[in-house]
C-alpha cells in the first residue's frame, strides 16, 4: 500500500496547481488559513510540501525562510523547478524526507505545518507518531499547524448530503481521515493544542451540498469552479461540516527548552 501511495503522488507531480488536489479553491482556502499564523522573519518547515505550491505562495507574501520536505522524489524535483522559476531558491529549500523514517534534522523552527500529509499515513498509530515527530522540531513557543481532513467534518457533511438526497462522500483510497477525538486526547510533554479552526465549513457546505444538489438537478457533474464555490471562498466559516480543519499546537516554553 505504501508503494502505491508513493506512486500516486509521483504521478501527480506534474499537475501544476492541481498536484495536491483537483479542488484549487480549497487549496487557496488552506493556504490562507496557514498564512494567518505566519510573520515576517520566521524560519518555517513544511512536511508534505508536494510540488512547492504552498511554500512559494507564502514566500511571495512573507519575508520568511522555508525548509520543505516530501517523500515523493518526483514532487521534490517539480518543486525545485518551480522555486527556480519563481527566483526564490535563496529562501526555499527542498529535500526528500519521509516522516516515517523520523530523520533527525539539525534545525528547530518557529513554525511547522502540514497540508493533507498526515492523512496519507495508514492508521492513527502512525499519524500520532508523525505528529510527535513534527512537534519535536519546534522552537520553544513555536507552533505546528496541522491542516488535515477531519472524519467528524466529513461525517457531518454526509448527513447534510443524505438530507439532500445525495450519496455519501468517501475518503480517497489512499487517505485515513483524522479522528478528532483522538487528537484531542493526544498527550505530548510540553505541547498544548491551542484550538481547532473549522475554516472550510462554509465552503464544504456550499460546494459539496448546494452545488452538488444543483448539478444533480441538471444531470451533470459538479464543477469545482462553479459560481457558488467561488462565492463560498469569500464567505466566513459557519457550521460543523468542515472536512478540512487546522489544528494549532504550541510548544511550551520551559527552562529545559532554553
């Protein structure tokens, strides 16, 4: 299964803005959610960087240095090409790294983020181990932004779809969505889960329920670029059907961490 997942992402490496997801509006929402936590001068790490799309947009907006990792060699090759085209090689660095191997990095970071990377791991045990690994690379008072897909959010979304006469959405074959209650119960020394942002709730309601219902009435496949989806991008989040969420962890400052 692990080899099939790697093959899947290697094959998507040249899909440009669709490399990480065919839903480019959702991708923009995720980047905006992460960007709200970034300040000029930060040293940032991204795990599961794909073809570098998020890192390049953040480095264009902020004066930061980024160290980006992905387990797909093809994604890293594509990312290096894109960062060269963007003339950002001095501030964004890419390397092949699989979080399951727990490679010890020499740097500590002001902020670490992942974007739909943890859900590629096969079970909660592997996911929790990866979360601990990413948190270990934070400076004191540094933050880990876990931008991942929520099982609770998907379950709530499917309840609404059922009410609208729509079929349930299933996670992609290569994903295991995050169990919210397991994250809540995760205990890691000197780390605190500050809060969870359901930033995508409005978007998922309008795109996966309203837009899907309208498309079904017309007998066509729903388009990710439909006007209602574009409207959803502009609206604040409401409700509890956020399939994509942002868990915000903080590394606590202690005398031992100095």
